[in-house]
């Protein structure tokens, strides 16, 4: 058996034709670049921790080493100190702790894109091409080497490399020179999407790639009229006395009813009829014959009103068939074929969400207030109302982290009563009442009271009545 190994390269999303990362793709996912101030603050925090760990060395061990070095016999001077053990312990402890701290920082940065300074300032580092972890050697070790070399020039070096170099990024992504060398990018997780949240990152990538729709197209049915009303479209009609369903509509002047679809479309709907076959219809006189057309047979006295001028031969015509009038006969009107007249259409019922005197508002966690009027509101990133939503207003909600679906949930109003309905969102909705949480089932209406909070995605809204 021959095994085939798939050696295809991984496809990386968000790259241009030259393999360079596109900033607009990262922005569409919800990633936000790190602010300059917090970038510098993160570096300062990490440097202060290293200085703190090296402080015992600088205060105790370093003066002893300098004094011994200046003596005539450095070894004898150092060995003759009474605090030699303390100097050795302090020097070893400072070196070991500093080395361990830097090693842990490198591992965390390479695997999780975080350090003690970035964790304190809400920043994360990712690979600029894959938007995933930077990697240990290039993303962490190389970056720290460049940062360490910048301190070779006491003040100007850190000021230029750490604080000012992000301003020179041609892509306007705030990448410093260490970021360019290490192929990393610092993002802000406080105001944007956390790239290490695998679930939300996967949802964001799928949303950008496929642009999911919250609404589904309606399926066609036999009751749906065809586009343009072309011939051949089946239109269900009422049942006539002959028991025929779906009979075609008649058009004046047509030899066979319903042949011309365009003519039928221009005429008002008529009562469905059944037409007798061509042999039973009276034919027009031939141009070659000069004899007058035979007169139509008399209509029996017991014939129902409206059937005068019809040629009916019980022996030839099928029961219930209507035969075209003979030439020269007076105009006729087909008898009513429906058993009873249709009842007048009932007046439409008022919308369930008719405005009431009670004032109902919805306050978002950002402080925005939405007045709930009419039939209610539906919330989401780009909400759309459904066929059953009458007088329901769509309310878009900002969501940089992409945790909200396009159409997430609805607050429906019927008079003074309120119900919350989950619209089948990806992350769902939760009703919070007096500290107790109740997940909302998709499509199930749940009563809402004043003071209740609906949590949807990373956002929330509080209901106020009165």
C-alpha cells in the first residue's frame, strides 16, 4: 500500500499578492493597534523589575567588587572581607533571579505574546503575518536583544528605539524597530479583540471570510407567483362545480382560454371556467361558402338565466362544459360557478406592539438609551426584521470584538408587556434578574420586567419601564 503525504503549504489569510500582511484585514477582525503610551509603559515596567532584582547586587556586591579591584592584591582584599559570604550570596541571588525572570519573559512572549509589562497594560504581541503567537527565537529572543542593545546609548537609544520608532511605521500600525526585526505586532486587547481568544478569533475569521447572513431566503412554493408572470406558471384557483382545480383564467377573444399569458396578465381575474374541446365549438363560416351560417338551436325555456345563445347538445358536450356561442348570437355571461360569494376581507388586526402610554427604555452598557416604541426593537451588528415583526425598529449596536451577531435578539412590546426573544445568534443571550441568570432559548419569548438586564456577547442592556 502506498501512502501519500500531503505536503501542501498552509494558506495564510490576510496577505496580499506579495505575501505582505494587509492592515485592513486585521482591522476587519477587530484587532486594534497598541497605543504608543502603553507600549512605552510596558517596557518601563519590565525594566523596573530587572532593576529591582539587580538592586542588591548594586548596593552590596558591586561596591565590594570595586573595592577589591582597586586594592594591590584584589584576591587577598576580597578574601579578607568579613562579609564575603554575604557578597557571594547577594551576587548569586540577584543573577539567578534576573536570569529566571528574563527567561520566563521570553517563554511567555514567544508562546502567549504576553509579558509582565504587557499584561499590566492590556497588550499582546502576535506574529504580524499569521496573527498568532510570535515564536520563541525570532519573536522573543531577537526582539529582546534589539531592546537590550538600545540601552547601550543611555538616554537617546531607548528614546529612539522604544518611544519614537513606532511613529515611523509606513503601514501606520505602530510597529517599532524591534517589532520589524522580530516580525511582531502589538495589539490592544482592552479596546479590541484578543487574538489569543481562540473561539472569538475563529468566529471573526469566518465572519470576514464568508460574511454570514442572519436571515435565510424564503423557499418557493406553488402559491408564489412566478417572476414576470410568464406562461406555464401554475396559479391555484378555486374549485368550480365541475370539480376542476387550477383551471386557467379566461381572456376575451381567445379561442382557447389561457393560451395568451400576456393578454391574461393585462385583464382582471375572472371566474375559473372549463372549456369544451374544439369539436363542440361553433366554427366560423368558410370564406369560400356564401351560404349563411346556420342559426343556433333554440334555448329551452327551463334554461337558467344567462345561458341564452349557448349551443348545448347533451349528447355531445361533457357535463359542466361551456360551449362558445354560435356566430351572430348575442353576448353571453357565464353562470356563477362558485357556491357562494366570498366573504369580504377582514380588516387587518392592529399591530401587537401598538404604542402605549407607558414609557419603556433600553439602556446599553455604553450609556446609550434606546426608546422602545411601536412593536419593539431588534438589536445586533446589522439587525434585520423578520416577516412577523410588525412596527419593530432595528437598532445597530457597535461591537469591536465581533461577539454580537448581525441579528442577535429582540425586545418585543405588546401594550405594556415586554418579551425578549433570542434570534439564533452565535454567542446567545442571557436574561439577568436579581443576580440570577437565565439563558434565552432561540425563538422562545421570555417575559421581561423593569430592571432586568439582557447580556448579549460582550454587551449588555438594562430595561426600564415608566
